[in-house]
C-alpha cells in the first residue's frame, strides 16, 4: 500500500520506531538515522528498515539529513520541541527545500503547552490523559497496563494514522504538512468511549467496581485449577445465560445479572467454580460457544492456539524470532513484513547515501571527518 514512499526516521525510543515499522511493514522504504557510537547490534522494532549513522550535531551532518529530506516523503522525529530547530532541521527549513515533505513530530506532551519540554514516559502521558485514573483494582492504586496505551496506541499508531492521512491529502494539494502527535492527546482520544458514556451510569462507581473495569462477575478473569486464567466477557443476557450454563449453575437460582450489590458474592461463587477445572477443561466447555469465555494465553501459548494458527497471525523471521503479523489485513495490498534480521546500526550508510545522490568521494570525506559511520557486517570465514 505504501510502495514508493520514502521515510526518514530519526532513532528514538519505542513509539517512533514502532510507527516507522508499521510504515515499513506496509511497503514504505524506511531509512533510520542513528547516532554516532551507537551500539552496533540489531535494534528492536527495526523490521524492514535500513540504518545509516550521521552526526546531526555537526553542521555538515545536519546538511546530510537535509539532502535526504529533500528527496523523502516523510520525516519522523522523536525529540522534545526545539531540538530540531537548534540543529537547523525544523520543518520551516526542510519544507522550504521540499514542500511535499510530511514532517511528523511524535512527542509525549506535544509541541506546545507548559509540559511540552518536560521528560516523561508512557505512565506519565497516561496519567495526564486521565485514562490512568480509571485503570486498576478496587481500593488499590491505579496501574499502567504495560507501556501499550500511550507509547504504542496513543503514540506510534496514532502518528502512523496521521502520516497516512497527510499522504492522502497530499494527493490533492501536492503539499506536505506538519503532524503534532502528542501521546497524551492520542491516549485521551483512544478513551473517547469513556468520555461519551459518562452519563450512562457505566462508570459511576469507583475504579474497579464498574461493569467494564473488573467490577462485574461476568467481565473479569478467573484462576483455573492448574494456575492458568480464563477471561469472561458475557455482557449481553443471552451470552450470560450460556456462561451460567457452562458453569453448571441455574439462572433462576441466582441474583439478577445486573444487581451490583450482589456482584462481589457472585465473583466469589464464579471463582470457586473456575478453580475446580484446568484451563484446558474450561476451553473444552466454552470453545465454540457464545458465552464469551476465552483462555488467557501466554506468549508461549498464543502462537500455538488453533485460531491464531488458522489465520497465520504470527510470523517467524530468519533468526527464528516470533512476532505478530501486521494488522489489519488488506485484500489487494497486504503488508509484506520483512523476515530478515534487523539491521545493524550504520550497516547501510554507504548504500543509502549513494541512493540519495552522494558521490563516493563525498562519502569517503564524510567518513574521514567522522560525520558518518559505516558498520558493514563482517563475516568470519
């Protein structure tokens, strides 16, 4: 889908590399610009990319990046506001040289506002978005669900969507634009459903006591006899009835499904029943039904699950490392993720510069002056 699109990605932490990997998976040519003296081993989230090393703190290094961006479609940068401007690499300069350039700026707090130049991580952005206050068990502190929401959902994925929209708009205007992707705002946007349903009573109880945050006995997880877990999401009455049947209970002998005062007792009852069978035994009971009961799969289990195998939901690279297949599936232009190993830092410096019009003489001089680094893979025979 993105064949012919060239992306220049400045090396950074998880959100920007994930955004670049999504673009690469769907066909873009992604060039990752690494810092000098960086670790020369494989980088994570670098699938399908190539790496060159340039010292952007030196004026001639910044000039190298400007030449790359003069031919690129997308520039993807991960720094706090003002960093690129100090290097004379801000959007005003780069888009003057290339008006079609889409300049994507992915940061925690955004390009403006009193927190914009502060350091932070996923948990901080999640906190400022309001979402963190709603996540956690009843009576306990809020907790961050890994670093998935702000870094990858509100950050990398939302930025990738912005880039796709900007590329589409460019087909009409012929012009690029600047994307201000804030992980705080991206995460808040993901929580739109919570904002839009505040007056429905869905969230009126304290954290962890509502229907969808672990308070309901029919929307939570239960431990099994072998130490595994089952996930239950039987919200609708017809699904709840199938859950009750699978547990060996009778609905006419139980409180009403939506009687919140009875939820704690019902959770204990359900927990006692789930604890009497193994995860595999519960799968035999609920698989193929509409009870909305599924096993909580570990990373070791998920690739072997029948449904995931049916769809080929996970891929294996040449180094036998497993990872999720890109989503969503496109019928005519599906993603074709690289199965090669991740690039070494600076592995492609020379070939990339040649593709962007640098002569061998220029490349040799840049290397001699420590503006660039070349780390070609060496094979010991």
